[in-house]
C-alpha cells in the first residue's frame, strides 16, 4: 500500500469513527447530521485528497452506509 493509500484509509477510518452514530431517520437531528457528514466528506475528498478515486469511492461508501444505519434506527429495512 502506498503512503497516499494508507492516508486515505486512515482518514476513512476517522470519518466513520466521527460519524458513527447517526440519529434515526425522520428526527430533527437527522438532516443536520447528514449535512455535516456531507460537508466533511466533501472536504476530505476534494481538499485533502484532491479527488483521488480511492478517497471518492471509500468515503462515499461510508456515507451511504450511514444512511443504512439511520434507517435501521428508525425501524426500516437495512
């Protein structure tokens, strides 16, 4: 693994750690949570990693996974 790939993986880990507890879908806090998560994702992908394909795909996958967790908390299908 290159040092760049290692850094992307590290930042993806921290991104998930920092956004790991989304509120349930339909709550007032849900929209704020996802706006902040999207802002952080954009900064990581475009500013920190200059749209590196691994960063784009990995961070987006985590963001989509957060949606699954949000729906599960609301009692939706995962």
